[in-house]
C-alpha cells in the first residue's frame, strides 16, 4: 500500500480519541455513526473537551497568581499541553468526518 493509498483509506476512517498501546492512532471503520464504538468515542471526546475547559480555567488561575511557584506553573503547563493535544485530535477527527 502506498502513502497515497493510506491517506485515502484514513479519509474514510474515523480517528478515535485514544491510541494503541504502542502510541499509534486508532481508527474506526463503520457506516453506523450510532454504533456502540462510535458512541463510546463520542463520549470520550466530550469528556476530553470538558476536561480541557477545566484545565484552561485552572491554568488561567495559576497564571493570574503572581505568587504561583514553578511547580504550579509547570503542572498547569503540563496539563494544558495534554489537553491541547487531545483537543487537536478531536478537532482533526471531527474535521475529517465533515469532509467525508
């Protein structure tokens, strides 16, 4: 399979909001957007987006606190980075489904 074939195949698949144990992306191939696995993926995406909102509020509070120490700032940045990564994955997955 060529790189172009793989790209076309991915265009028909849904990027799931989790990775394999090896850290590789997982995809779902289904015509049923209400299948059990599709609904599970929807629920995980919603939980990730909700968590990202909470992390954003916490990070803003840490940044607004002039007395916040390095550990607090590093923790906030670490969580923000994790949330941004998950949010971008959700956006990518949803964008791919809009184009299909």
